C-alpha cells in the first residue's frame, strides 16, 4: 500500500495526470514527447505520484455498448450525520458499489452501482437501504451513454 503524503503538483504533474486519465496505457516515451520532457522524468514523476498515493491505480474504461449485460445505476443517499463513516464503510464492502462520492445538497452520498441484471440491482438497493444510518434514497438507472 502506498504511503500518502502531502505533495505539491506542478504544471507538468497536472498535464501528466490529464494524459494518463485520457489513456492510462500511453508509453512513457510517448508521454515524454507530449510533455516535452525525458522518458526518465516521466517515469520518475509517475513513480512519485504513485508513491504519494496521488495516483491510486491504473484501470481501463470500456465503451458502454461493450458492457452489455451490465445494469448501471446511481443511488443517492441521505444519511444521519453521525453515521456517514459507518455507512461509507458498509458501501465499500459491496462489490457492486464501484464508486462512492460525498456530495452537497439534498443527498449526502452518491454511489455508482453495477450489477449483471435488474434482480441484482434490486438486491443491492435493498441491502443499501437496510444499512443503519441510511434514512432516504433515490435510485436512477443509467440507460444510454451520450
């Protein structure tokens, strides 16, 4: 596990992160050319960003039409203020909860959910609604990515 520490990001770090967000598979040599720095500089910066916990990992994104068969939704949750941490801990234990966000406004938390079918989504929503501290929820199913 990476040790998280405070680290100031300069413009090159920010541009590197932006390029990696767009395509995490870009080779260091290509990133170096795009940033106008050496390949070694890119590799050192990536190592430093990973070591500091700023880059938490590398992943792939699939087009929504490739992910056919998956049901994706978001569930917005109202949570008693004293229960935020335990509720987040419970959500993180659910493999179907792929992302969890704190937010402002009516809802305290929003979780992105992925399941294989509607029955699975229903089961996850039921489990989430039973978590102590969750007082209200609203679920929206993602239909088509635009």
